[in-house]
C-alpha cells in the first residue's frame, strides 16, 4: 500500500468491465463480456501465460467433463479450445450408466495456451493488458448503501475506470511455493505472484482464507523406460467436447499415456522423510484438498495400500516433458529424486521441474450470490480458484457465469442463475455459495442429486436456451437444439405407440440376440428397455423409422431405456422447484421473524439466501426453521 | 417443506366408536381410490363430486380392513384448501393404524404435527392469530423430532439402524469413488459382493419390521407402571401379562433393581408396561436408585397397577405408595390370595376413600393364576370408558419410524432388482442413497456431507 501511494494516479482508459487474471476463469469471463458487446480489459501478470495449465495436462474427466459440456452449451470457449489442441481423448465410464459417462482429453499444453490467447487477441471489444492489479476502486451507492465499483488501479499507478470487476486471481494472491525447505514467493511455475490485492480486498471487508494445492514433477521422456509400464490408448472413435465441433474434424492420431505403480520401497522413503515435508513439519498453513492428496498424504492415510497408481502423461507434442500423475509432493528435491526412482520405469528419471506445493489467498465463497456477485457490492464479481474451488473446468465454469453476470449487471438486466436441477454448474456454484467448504472444492458426480437428468450428452438440451437468452448462442445454434428436441420427442412417442406382434420374424430376431421370445404384442419401447437390445439393433424389425442423426438416436435410446429412473428424478426436481421458487425479499429482517432459533437466524443473516430452497440447504437451518420462515413470508406477502 | 400428500388420524386415539383418517394434498383422491372399494366394486372416487360421502370398504390389496364412509372435499373448499379425503372408520386403534398405514403405502406420507393447520394457513384459509399457535407447534418440532427419534428408540434399535446406515454409505462411497476415479478404482465383480450385503441387510431389516409390527420395539400405548413393595409379586404379574418369563422372579425381596419395560397388546389396546423395583426404605445404593426410578415412572404413568401382598399387614411403605398414586388412575391387586390373607378389600377401600372412581380392587393369585382375567377386563373398561388415554404423539412417531424403515427396505429391494437386471452401478447408488436417507429419518440424522466425507476417508483417490 505505502509504496503504491507514491505512484501518480493517472486514468489510462475507461471501460465497462475489468477482468483480473487470465487463467481459465478469467479467459471465459473476459470473452463473455466482450462478446456481449462490452468494452473489456483482461489483466494478467504475464501475457505468455494466458490459459496456462500449471498442473495436469488434461481437460475433463468424471463430472469435470460435464462442466465443460455445459459451459460449451452456454457459449463458453474451453470445449472448443480443447477440441483444437487435444492429443488423446477418452470417454470414461462407458461401461456404466449414461449419467456418469465423462469425456477427458489430454491437451498439448503449449498449444492450448497459444490457441486461447489467439482467441482473446482476435476478440472484438477485448483489450489484453500485462499488469498487476493492486487496488479495486469503489465509492458508495447512495441509493443502496452498497460499495460501488468505479475502477481498478495497477502497479504503475494507472487507473482503468469501469462499472464492473471480475476477480479471477487463481493461485496468485500472496502465493508461495514449497519444495522441502526451499520456499519461493512466486505463483505457479515461477511466475510473479500478486502481492498487493489481498490487502485492498481485506480493507473492503472481504473475508480471505488460505488454501493449498500441489503438483507432481515433470520428467524428461528420454530418461523413462516405458517398457516397464502399461500403455494407455485413447478411444478409437473420438467424441468432441464442443457441440459446435464437427466430429469428423477430431479423428486424429493420438499419443499414449503410461501406467506404473509405487511400491513398498517408495513408501518407505516417504515415511522416513516425512519430517522434511513442509506439510507434516507444519510449515504449510493452507488447507489442502482431500481428493487430490500428495503422495505423502496417500502413504500416511492409506497405510495399508501396498501400491498406488502412477500415470505418465505427455505435456505436449513438441516437448519431452512428461507429467507424473498421482505423485504430487512437497518433499525436498533429493527425497523426490530417491522416491521417484523407486518406481518401475523411472529408475533413471531426470526431473525437469520439481514437484511443489503452493499456498495462496482466496475467499470464503459464502460472500457471493449464486450470480457470483459479492454481497454488499455493486459490480464486484468473482470466479475460479479465487472462490475456493480447484480444477481448470470448475474455474472456467465459474468464470463464464461471473462474466455473463458482470455483463448483465452493466446492462442492467437480471442475472443468469443456473440452479441445481439445471446443471453441474448450478450444483458447483450452489455448493460454493451455500455450503461451508473448508478445502478447495472439486466437482464430483455424487454431488449432483439429479445426475440422471444432468448428463453430458444432453447439456445442449438443458442449457442452450439460457445461452441464447443471454446472447452468447446464435439463432442458428438455438434453432438446431429446438429441432433436436422435437425430433427426440416425436421418436420416443412413436416407439411407445408402435406395437410389434409376436410373429416369426420378430421371434427369430429376439432369439438371435439372446432375448426372451414374445407371448403377446409389445411396443418397440418395451423391447428397447431390454438391456440386450438397442435402438440400432431394433432397426431390423422397425422398417418404418425415418433416418435420424446420431445425437438424436442417443437421446431416444437413453430416454426410453431409463424412463423409470428419469421420471422419478423429474418428480424430485418438481418438488425441489416448488420450494426453490419461493423467493425471500431482499429487505427481510430476520430479527422480525420470531421463533427462529438463534443459530438459524445468524446463518440466514450472514448467507442472505435468495430463496427458501437455498435457505434450507444452509447447515444449521432446520426444517422447523424453514416452516417458521415460510409462515413469516406468507404473512409478509399478505400484508403487502 | 414438501407440498406432497399427507395423512394422519384426525380423531383422538382411543377405542371410541368412530375414527377419522384425513388425507390432504394433490393426490388425496387418487390415493383413496387405490384402497377404496364400493359395494358393487365399480365406483371411482375420482369421478365423484366434491362434498359427497360414499359408503364402501377399505382394502389393503386384497385384505379387507374395514367398512367405512368416505368424504370427498375438493380444493379449495376444504380446511387445508387442498383436495381432502376423510375416511370414517370404526374406531379402534388397530383399525385406524392399519388404514393409515395403507394410505401411506399408497403414496401419502405421515403429517408432521400441525401440518394440516400449517397448510390451511399457507393456503390462506386461517388468519394470523391461529397461525401463532401453529408457529408454537412447529417450534416444538425441533425438540419433538429429537425426542421422537432418539429417546423413544431403545439403544439396540439405534445401534442397529446406525450399523445399517454405515454399511450402506460405505457401499455408496465405494461406487461413487469408482465413478469419480475410474482409472484408480474398478467395479469388476462388485455387484455380486453388493448383492450379499443387500441380502443380509434385507434379512435383518425384515426381522426388525416384523418386530415393529408385533410392537416389541415400540413403546406406544398406555403407560402402565407396576408398583408395590419388594416381593409382592410385581414381576410375576408382568410375566403373567406377557405370557413369558422376562422378569427375574425369586423369593428374595428386591430382585428387580431397575425398571423393566414391555409392550403388550390387549385386544387392540396397546399397553406399555413398566415393572419397577419394589418400593421400601433401603440403605442399598443400587436398590435405592431403582426405587427412585420407580417413583419417577409412577409420576408419569397413565395407569398404575399396585400389587399388595395380602399375606402381610400394610405398613409405612404402603402408605407412601398410596400417596404417590393419588390423582392417578390405579388398580390395586390384592395378591397372594392363595395364602392366609391379613389385608382385606375393605382395609384398602378405607385407605383410598377419597377418589372412588379412580381405582378398582381385584383379588389375585399369581401362583394360581386367578384374577388375571378380571384385571385385563378392568383395564379394557377403563380405556373404553375414556377414563384413560394414551399419548397420541408417541404412536404417530412410531408409525413414522416404521414408514421410514419400510421405505428403506423397499429401496434396498429396488437395488436388488437393479443388480438382477444388470443395471449399471451408478443406478444402484440412487436407491442405496434413498435407503440411507430413509434410515436417517428414524434416528434424526440428515445426509448433508456424509457421502463426500466417507469417500475421502475410505478410498484413496486422485492425481
């Protein structure tokens, strides 16, 4: 602060929106604002690091693939960018139900970053600026009493006036990297940390916390013996991430990943050196994620496991660096070398970049609304790891929502909210803003209570409309989804109403596919419900069908096969909506609601839920409190 | 808060002539139709006009339960302003409970305390002053839920339910971690393993459901406390009523040192019977605790059975017991009529002259099994005449428990079916989760972050 006070405050530009940070969240936020016609500046400490992937070299995976699909349906960029730059692709969980199928692609990291930068550079209304943002400038809105955004100030003293700010600072705020006893005060990958903004945010009354995460070592491909590992191939038929990518364009030659394992020797070295691990020695103050444990954590917490998997993944086509998935660590360099060299195939490995842990400042996301706007502010938004999440996909999804809503704010329109029944993005954001998280938040399919409806295959059907209404999806793209929806409904209805008699041809067809013969006539839909039969197979006894595209057929298949389960979930969603639609007025005074328990009153005051549904998900608010609240609201609206 | 269809017994729980079961909500008529049959079997309630009454029968599938009158009131012209059906049946707790259970089985859920009134209010049918009372009622729900779920369950049931839940959440966590991290955790051959766990759980839960039905688990009914001096024959009385040797009966005075509880069903009247330690001045610390508990139980009793050893003269201890019983309904059993009696009915009548219609005196001999029938008749008479009643709330709670347990049971059956149909594993976790949360209702626990915590603590995931 003090060193900044000497700088001359000069106004450099006047824009609509400033986006702080150009990682996965920042890129989506900035593109959304610019595409919605707003003059936008995106700030980064290094233009060379736009859309950097500082950890794993892949996009997607279980439930994260869903996020990318949804983001794409809304008009985000991540899906398109990975389709341009992937080097291996795999649909995970194909042996399981359609709800948990999830796409994951290995990225060429440098390509990914370069391609995203190209998109940003060529985006109309978007200015890229290499600078550290040190101050968020506000005044007070006389009408609402809230703090109003008026601009940002960068390290040189320059000021950008604006109406809205989206904070996407990732892991850069007061970042410090730890590799054993060696500590550097930098962001990921040795990049410059942002050391000034935290103080400003604290002064603005924002509650900060400190989280930690980590990454494994990168190794020289030439020093690895792949013959001792299992080769892992990509899928034969590649499915693109983006609904706008032509599947024919992504059938490329793929590169392999490799699987190997740790062993007792590895674990022994780790155990013997735990006192030199900054986490176990107590040097690290931040809270790390349980789902992404360092190898030290795995060895300590799962002591009975004899071995852990290690995935060796390429970082790109034009580099020898390989990522050592499964072995992130903050142990000192000498221990890392010893430990990695016990793993079959890594006996002679050369480490290019050491594994390290990183600590950074982020916020308690309970300070945000589901629009990702800060409570108590006009025009301040936040997305990504800054909100206490982890992962590129989680970041991008929030960045897009924060960006869209910053634009909606500037345009004086209603925010775009995705609820828990509409998408994983809704679950992600609701969990962040409504529940109490004490570690970096990762998406998981089990967090979604309506996951049978929120599949990656139907993200376009679920969310294209929202993207269209916001203005990020073109008329043509929206028309396509409407047509698709119609074709699916017609075909499902036809199958449900077409009877198939127990004739010879049908019985032969059934016995050919090991399916029980018919006693009486049934509908095509009933036959399709049999696990051994599919829409494609049934074509033999269903000559009248009209030709349909693969994506329509996929939906027809799923809708009929899992009809019972899907209907049950739709019913649950209806119940959920009823209470979700009961809005709580902004000027509610919880002290006026008698009979609320003290804890509930305090929680409601601090969370400011917008609906009774959201209130019911706050821990510490009981069903009885909700009843009391409902009755209060009823009298409140009656009085009006 | 849901806006689904709710049901409850609307009249007081007693063996009065007529009982009413009320159903309210969108599916009220539809549900009633599933269990109602008219005389000719053709009438459909859903095609009847509002505010009409229909004669017919209530069936649980093919089992006839009762002959009834069914009243239909369509929204908004009912107390709750929702579609409402009232089933007027022949009172009697067993019949009412059975009809309520059938209604629930067909899609309604048990109403929370005050829920009909709450709905009436929310739908604009009653005014603010009444609403205040509803608020109070709802406010008590917190305590109520806790009390009904934990206090009313014996430790062993609580432990069992918890162990079911632990097993189920472990299985879900395993499936979910495999789904989230398919390359680290494999589900090959898992459905067969799960099947064994499910079969075992279904078996145990079924046994528990049966015991719920027999009422051994439930503490519902008239709270009846057996009092008396040591060795007057209290435990023998309990055994005679139960028809089994549960209480330890010895010749040594002071054998029952704590409180024994049992449930009996006397021709449809539920009786929650509590045997106590003999009451006397004592220096023995353990026995003294028993005596104190007995006094406490007596204070909360709906009915007291006072067992007097007629072969021994009355003394100070008897007088203090009499003191304890005043203002309560009680039955005095002049026991050991097979021995030389020194206490007569008159002696006792003189002692409790003041409240004649509060008590009955019966001569009994536990040894010869005489007087037991008169005792049972006396209890029934008390009940039918409305002189004693039992705790409504406890009964509803118990049906709630049973509802939750059988929901969990049905969910596990669906899991079993999904395994047999070779459904993908992610479908299994849907019904497993339903079973888990149903069981949680019994012990008053919500799901929240259990699953995520279990996944992270039990399975090693991640990059």
